[in-house]
C-alpha cells in the first residue's frame, strides 16, 4: 500500500493531507462539534473531538 501522501493514524486508519489539516485546526480550536458528511473522516475525528453528520445535528436541535 502506498503511503506517500497519507498520514497514519492508529496503524489502520489513513487521513489524506487535507483531512489532516482540517482535523489539526479543529482540535486546536476546541469546537463543541465537528460536522461533516465524510464518514471515514468522522470515524477518525471522533477519537479526538465530538463529531456528527449534518442530518444528526439538525434532527436534535
């Protein structure tokens, strides 16, 4: 598997460079919730900050 433009997380999950930047910014700004439709990104991000898809967020507000 080629890993040249990926960042390894937990030895099994890979973030592309743009997702890695977004996650780093989100972690440093300490949001109450990260909202995205990218389910693979949310799976990784949820290990660091609360994360949800837009449909879940709008149905609970």
